[in-house]
């Protein structure tokens, strides 16, 4: 497969993730959509690295994956806290946590 096919796939995945963030009101689904967008960006970086013949995109992808793992820990803890206080994972209920 050529790198173009990977870039097309990354664009499709990023579009699906963007639509998921904008349309869904559930925090878990929105969180998974953001992760899908990060994976699409990783796929594009690896495809561009493949096209150039270097390892720069793969190294950057590794660091993005490390940051995404930390984001999962923090994001899921926030979602669990919202669920425990409001018994809902709706994005609209998150603004009710203000004092």
C-alpha cells in the first residue's frame, strides 16, 4: 500500500472522530472520539514518515501515545467524578460542578 492510502484512512478516521465529538453528548463517547482523532493523527505521522523514509514521524507518534495514555488516566478520573456526583455522563451536566 502507498502512503496515500494511509493518509486517506487517517482523514476518514479524523472526520469520524470530529463528528463524534460534536454530535454526541455522552462524555465517554466524546472521549473515545478524541482518542480516535489522536490515533488518526498518529497514522498520518507514520504515513508521512514512511513517505520520507525517516523515523521522525514514528518517534513523534510514540510521544503522542505517551501523552494520550496520561490523558486517559486524567480524563477517565474526571468522568468518574462527574458520574459519582451527578449520576450522569452527559457533557451538559459537567458545567453544574461549578461552585
